[in-house]
């Protein structure tokens, strides 16, 4: 297949400056393949680079191609023969671990990189582009039974899968999910598959709660109903709103001796927290960051139909209309996961 020298790309230049422009297609190294991107999901971090010029501690200091939730087809296999062959449909694991991480936990690599991240300088370019050059080790071949569009949810579903694994065994337990955006709703779906007896979803808006119900929530609550949240007394709570108020609700809604898994990335700096309540209830506060090899389990679960996440995707836009897609994704009251079609 002939590979062009440039391709359309979605690039964050600065705060409030998102552009769709032609971007050079890099010359692949021997261990790199060229992927014809089919779909990309807009993540909260992509939105933050657009709206704030930063995602947490990662500050945009130069134009950067966004995007790490991507699937596509191998247009050119790696020259060293590694990875899937040309024509293979693939999902992408966006991480490059570094040395120095705890054993078995490469997601905690101190100098690791992630596609579409400004954590390092120079930034790690993302893959919201028609043709992406990626290390073959990032590629995961997709089963024939899994449609490319359906597979576009693999990366965020892996984040949810990792979060549920951080909770331990949820089978037969009461689960509370605070924040029912795409990650929160995916946590609901994964918890349901893992056998949770009850799953209560919390959000400010009706649409996310409708999505959470469609993928497995047994009850829903509005985020301002603090008394009802406190009455849940969940064995396991997932905080996926990324706000200190959500974390406060998570602590309130946990049963004594329960576990709170913190998934949503709060803004950098000090944040208020109900620490005294966590202490007196002997709560376990556990962080959850990205994922490791869970992506392989997610692909298998999507392919065999045991993980139902279809309702999480609510919008699809041509990549040329990326600004409209980002506007839709920013409106959490009316959207779930928004996809770009390349």
C-alpha cells in the first residue's frame, strides 16, 4: 500500500486553539508499523489540552497531535517483521513504559510516555491522524467478530477494567459509581460483568445516568442528593468524576471498612477531602491509573459479547469536523463517548 507523505491530523496548538491540518507522516523505524486510523475516541485529556492548554500536570508547550483511543488497519508492517501483518485490524495500547516501575505495574513507570501526552518535552504525538506510525508492540490484533467501530472503545474500557481490578472481587457486592461519564459508565459495565449485585450510578445530568442504566446500573442518583448517596453504604466505590466534590460523595457513600477507588484525575495541587471520615470508617483509598495488559481481556470480552458497552458511544463525526466533535464531547449533559471517523 502506498503511504502518503502527509495526512489530516487533529492538532492542539494552545488553549482554545484546535486545528485540523495536514501533518507529516514520519518515516517508520524498523520496529514501527504504519496504521491507517479508522476511529478515534475523544478523551477527557484531549478536551483539557483544548480548553486549558494542559491536562493535570502535563502542560502544552508546543503543537501536538492529540489522540490515544484509536483503532485502524495495518497499512505497512514493521520492517523487522514484528507485529501484525498488513491488512490486520488492530487496537492500540498507547503506553511506552520505562525502567523503574514497581514489578508487574508498568503503568506506574516514572518516565513512561503515552500517545498524545504533553507530560514530556518534546511531547509524545498522538494518533488522531489518517496515518499513524507506531511501534509494533503497541498493536493488538482484533478478532473477526469485533467490528472496528465497536473496538474504538477498547482503550477507555481498559481503564475501567483496571479500575475494577483495583477494587478486588466485586462479585455479590454493592457498588457505587460517582460520575457516569464514559469512564464511569464503562466501570458500571465492567462491574456488572464481574458479578456486582447492585450498582448505583451518580451524576449531575440525566443523559449519563441513562447510559449507565443501559449498561448495567441497577439504580441512579443525582449528584446533589447527598443524603441518598450517603445512604448507599457501598462495599466498593469508584470516583470517576475527577472533582473533589465527587470524592467527597465517594467517601460519604462508602460502607464502613469499604474501598474507594479513585479513577477521575483531580486538578493538580491540594484538594479538600473528607479525610477524618475516611479514617473513622477505616476506608481504603486506592488510586487507579491507566492500565496494563487488561487491554487483551477487554478485547476478548467485547468480542464474545460478555462486555456490553454499545450505549456508551453517542456521537460520531468525520475527523475534518473535529472541533464540532470536541464541542459535543465537552457537553457532558448530552453526550457519552464521541468518536472521530478518519
